[in-house]
C-alpha cells in the first residue's frame, strides 16, 4: 500500500484527497509525508481500525435494539462456508 500511495502522489493526487479516502490512506500518507515514523503509522492505524470496528459494532447493536434482524456470519469459518451461507441468506431473502 505504501508503493500504491507513493504512485498516486507522484501522479498528482493531493495528499489531502488521499487522507479523505479512508484510515489506511490517511495513516500511510502521513508516513510517506514524513509526519510519522513507520512504527507510529502502524500503531496509530491499528488503534484507529479497532476504534472504527468498535463504533461499527455499537451501530449494529443499536440497529438490533430498534428491531432490525442482522444475519451474523462467523468470520472464523472457511471462506467457502461463509460464501455459501451468504448465498443461502440472499436466496432466502429474495424468495
């Protein structure tokens, strides 16, 4: 991703635009610009991802409290099983 962002910057895309596109782009761009070290980038990105995931879970729990049913798929399952479960849920919902 570091090389991808370097290439985007070299093509003229502004750092401010890249920072807007997401957590990874923000922290890696700051690293490339010399605002943080690699270790700081890695640690700050890890913290930001965990904080974002926590906010997402809070949002989903709120949806469930408001009566929405969420179909949770176990992330530890093999990919083929997750895809099969997702397909089954889609087929069931569209019938």
